[in-house]
């Protein structure tokens, strides 16, 4: 299976380890990714300024993938939502669709709507499949409690994103479960992390972040596992900024799902970029490695020797 890899603008520059670890995991699982140089920004930054200017870049990106005969895999939640939104608009607004296709025609492109938009997690869960992944695990973890935070854009609105259940999402939890990790039930799991308020109301953004960190720690989390790249930056960068101001603030380290899954697939921690997570210290890595062990079904069972008959 081959997919066009849409990384977006943020991840290659600020969270390179997310893209690298995701690609390493998928390669191990037999999925080929193609990085298309012609891809541009999805349009998300101008979503509240000009809707047409927001939609056109996503439609153009999909038209490029269509021309190559590839479905698109996305790891950024904002990009995923933007592409799905654009596809929804093009399907339900024929007049705007015709206008945008006229613009695309100048570049020899046409949007037909045939390219599927897949999130990285959906590719793992649906295209590869839980059972197939389980068969390829060389390690599982024990005693690892994680607090997952999905972010806002991947789950809502459900009729546009078409990803999981907005109120009771299960995809991420099921993927983590096959590694042996426990995804905790905690109050911040479906709430906003505050990243969107960073440039508008920094005080409120900080309050929301602190609430999430405290809530996850209170639930017993050893790591926070963000699905969204903006949530990642909030917990992996802004959290440290708070720590500088308040020395008694406990830091909750970030562990990405492909990094954990990669460890369980036997991929080297350096390839997975664990040390690139700002909140991860060498002790965290060693602690993680100490939790790794062979999957139960792969442990060699000792054969009982037949007992000698009594003389």
C-alpha cells in the first residue's frame, strides 16, 4: 500500500520526530509513503479570514494526489480537518466547486473527489489492522499509564472529519492497548489544551494547560500522549515555560504514539526521536526501556519433561 504523506507546515519544522517516527513505524508495517514536493499549506491559518482562500489550498493538494492516483495520509489534526472540510464543501457546493476547478485548471489540475483522506491513526487501525500489528510486535510494555489528549480538530465536527466517535473515541486507546499501555480515563481527554489561545489570551491558555497537566498527573499518568501537533507543542514547549516561572510545577513528559509503538516494534529509540521531545529526560527513556518485554504469546514456554514411571 502506498500513500501520499501530507506532513503540513508545522510538523517538519517543529516536531520532526512525529513525522519520522510515524514513517518508521509504517515502513516496518509494510506501508510506503511518498512525500510530494508540490504539496503546500492546507490553508488552516486563514480559515477565519477568507473561507475560499482557506479551501483552495486543500483542494489543490487533493487534486495533486488524485493526479498521482494516491490517497493522502495526514498526521497533523488541523491539516486533516482542513482537507476533510474542503472535500465536504466541494461535494455540497457545486457552484464553488466549479469556480475552484476553473482556478486549478490553470495549473493543469482538476478536483474529482476520488482521493481518500486518512489520518495516521486510521491507517494503523483500519488499513494495517490491530491483529496484524500485534503479530509484528517484538516488545510490549508493562505498568505504563498514559493520558491521551485528542485535540479539538480531529473529532469535531464528526460529520466533516468522519473520524472515530466524537464523544467516546476508541481508535487511539485500542492502538495503545496492543502495546500493553493503559490509556487512562481522565477529564481532559477530549478538552482543548489551550494552544489556540496562545496568541490571544496567554493567561487563559496557561490556565488550561496547567489544568490538563494536573489532571493527568492526578489520574496517575507517567506520560501525556497528544494526538494533535498543537497539543504536542503545548505540552512539550509551553509546559516548560511554565516550569521556568513556577519551579514547583511538576513536568509531565510527552510520548507520541508512534514513538511507543515503534519501541514495541523493535525500532531504535534514536530513530524514533525520543530525545527530541523537550520534556523527555534520559531517565525517562531508560524507564521506558525497562518496561519493555516480549509479548506474552511469544515467550518461550518451557516444555515439561515426562516423569519417569515409578519402579
